[in-house]
C-alpha cells in the first residue's frame, strides 16, 4: 500500500469496475518494489515489467468506456502514477507516458481517429511510446500524396523501446510548425535505438528514434502543420507537465517510506541522544516531521492540479483560455512543490539513516538519482516565474509545450 493515506481511487464512469484497480495496483507496486534496486543497477529494457503492466489491465485506465477502456478520470490516473512512482519511478514514467499518448489522441484526434486508434489499443492492450519531443526539430515532415514523409532523429523518446505505437512530431519548415501523427513502432523506416544512459530513471525505455522515409497517412495525422492552436489543443502540455509533478511526488513518498523503514528497523541512535532507539531521538522525529509535511503538501497540490485538469478536460474543444490558464497555474504549483519535496527528501533522509544506509546493495541512492535526473526535464525556475506573474498581475502563462 502507499505510504500516504491517499483517498480511495475515484469512481470510474461505470463504478462497478472500480474495485479492481487498487488490488491490481498494490500487486504491481509490491512486485516492482521488490526488484527495483536490482533492476536499477542493471538498467536496460523493462520487458518483463511492461508485460506485467499490460496484463494488469491498467493500460486501458484512461481510454473511454465507449472505446473499450475503463474511463477513469485524470485524478485516478495521476494517483496511480504517484503510487507506482513510490515503488519504481522509471516504470511509473513508462506507464504515465502511455496514458499521455492516449490523451494526445483524445485531444488532437478527430472522433473517427479516436475510435479507430483507441479501440484497437484497448482490445489489444497496446503500449504507447513517445517520439514527440518539442525541443528537437531534427525530424522533418515533407508533404507527399496521401500524407507526409518523415525523416530524421528524435531524442529523449520516453517509452519508445518496446512500444507498439508512438506519437511523433516532425518539423515542417514551410509553416514553421510541427506535424503530429501516429506511427506503428515496427513500421518500415522506424528505428528505435536504446541509447538512454543517464545515471537515473534507467528503465524508462527512452531512446533515440530515427525515421527514414516513414510514411504517415493523412488518416494518422493528428495535427497538420500550420493548424491554429486552441486552448483545448494546448491543454496537452499541462497533462504532460503534471506527469512530471506526479512522478516527483511519488518519488518523494517512496524515499520517505524507505527512510522510515530503515530508521525503525536498522538505524542506531547517536551516542549523545540518550535514547536506545533511533526513532526516539527528538531530532530524528523533528526532521522526519519536516519531510513528511513536504510529501503531504506535494500530494495535496498534486490532487488539486489533477482535479483542475479533469474540470478542463470535461469541457473538450469548448475550453476557454482563462480556464486553461488556471490549469497551468495549478500544474505549475504542483510541479514546484513536488520538485522541492523530491530533491529534499531523497537527499535528507540519509542524514537520518546514517552511513549504513548508503551501502551499494541497498540501492537507496536510486531515489536521489531518479529525482535528480527527472527534475532536469525543464527548468523549474520558469514555473516560479509564471506563478510570480500570476500572483502579482493575474497573468496566465503563455501556452507553450512546457507551460
């Protein structure tokens, strides 16, 4: 079970199926936690763990019921991500990015595209990856009869290794904008290279994807080059940003759990403390209280941001700019507080557990390494700038791929 007393996962559109989610999630988390340190040392493709996620049915969590999924709201999805991240933030990343691509189809796709792509996803329990990095314009799109040809590499493609389908963005020079479409990972000309070598988040199955004359038919184009952005279309970046904040909040909770377990079972009190158990040291109690409050706050603002996303998502294409802006502020708040909690807790708990907790075999450093790598995704200072502008002047962030 999760360290924090999370509220029960929220009801689905057809609540009779709600009861299965938590047991499946608890089983996955227990399984992943038991092997997390070993798999972190090994790195590489998380093939077996992917199949466990697939078998759990949780890949269909966010797919609408009308298309064969379970129709969960985003509060449920993000809480699921957070609990998975407590056990293994790399696998939580894989899981979350799958659902982000489902959301991409729901936001960008026409009804007939949603029906075709997501019904197939639900029926076959397909795993989606991402080749949509908006900071990388090297992959280009050229019009051709019936669609576009895509050529070039895309970096930082989370979940691409071992995926069944991917969303992809390709730069269109004439309009100075991106095409966004869907490709099968095994399509001719698609080459996925497992070259992710960071010191954290080592099993996110991120790689470089190279496209060689890859044909994307018009039916698989979600956003054509030059299409005007609307508040609804730009909501996608907020779902992506809240994936990050949810991962950070889960990482913080997982590190806190690990520290508490060690302090209860293995830590020795300092000689000057005058107590026989580490947990009776008032300074230990004080520091754990501070870390607990940071994790608690991060979880609370994460839930608030997810609720704001649900309210906006329910409006669909009629979403207005002001509501979208409110979501961006809520997501920024959650990301900043979760970022701070992750970095603080994953480092400071070692001061409470002592030198023995740094033994390589325990692998507790993985929490800090995972948090340090993932919190570098995009600068948190710009989130603080956006919040400051809102507090001072009531200005909403300008919609971008990150704000």
